């Protein structure tokens, strides 16, 4: 092989490994998001309205599809369900964000860190949503690396259940379900919508979709008038 071609191949391999983070053994160098644009439910609604047409061979990515049925163990020590085995139907009743990550992947752990920041930002805006991720089957030994980046539930996939396949998804894909467990949008990692959460636009897009899907609860106006009648 010519030297120039070999050098190009080595550079490509290095970029792939860096992006995937397979050689990253700690979370100390994970990128954090720079200042994102202001929250915009209009941006989020536009993403929902323009959700890509689904592939009929991947029914779980189609808008309106129901959450697939499976049960996995929660390995997040900070989760209320730590050590329990349950399915995504546990989260019905609220809009729910689901992501497919690999604990050995530095990029995935960066996504987790920034998704935790999005969750906190939404809470401050009065938006109540569930956030959960499913770890790849090959990520059992590196679970602590992912668990260290966030506090929301983390479910461990298995070769027997293969939840990733049931979801017809791949690494870094995102799914957002409504309160009834129906899919609102599937955001594939290599799709048209920017979803790299360490970028301002990627952070804003995911935050805004959740903001549009689960708008802040409005407080009932306080009645300051006294309707009582005085009796003489």
C-alpha cells in the first residue's frame, strides 16, 4: 500500500476512535456545551412537525408507534429503581426521552453529561419529563463510567432481550414518547437534526423538542375577590 494511502487510513482510524471514545478510560476530558440559544418551543415544534418519514422495516421508529415491551435492569445507583428490572412502560404518564448509549464510548458519556444539563434546565423551566438511557450489551464492565455522568435511570441491555433491535435503533439514537407511550419523534444519530449535545444547536434542539412536547404547567390564577356576602 502506498505510504500516502496508509497515512490517510491511520488518520481516519484515529478520528473514528476519538469520536467513539473507545480508548477513553475516564470522564475528565469530556466536552461540555457552550452557551446554547435561548429556549424556543417553536424550534422544538418545528422539529416535531418535520419528523422524518419512518422506514417501514423499522416500525419502532415510526411516529405513533408504541414503546416496545421488554424488561431490563437499572444499574444507576442514583435512580429510584436501582437494581430493579422494569420496562419503559414504567415511565408512562409523562413525556419520556430515551437514548441508546455505550458506556465505553466517550461521545456517549458526553451526551449523558449534557443530557443531565438539559434535564436540569427543563426542570428550571417548569417542564417535567422522564429521561432514561439503554446501555449497549457490550457495556456491562464499563457501567460505572456512564453512571458517573448523570443521575437518571440507566437500563442494561442483554443479548437475550436486545432492546436496541426492538427499538430498531443504533448507538446515539434518541426517542421521545408522549405521556401515553406513543412515539413523537425518532432522532437518529446521523439524521438531519443536529443532536450532538456538546454543540449549542444540538443542545437547543433536544431541549426545545422536549419543551414543545411537554410545555410548562401553568398555574391556576389566584382568586383575589371575596365572593362571600356579609349577613346582618
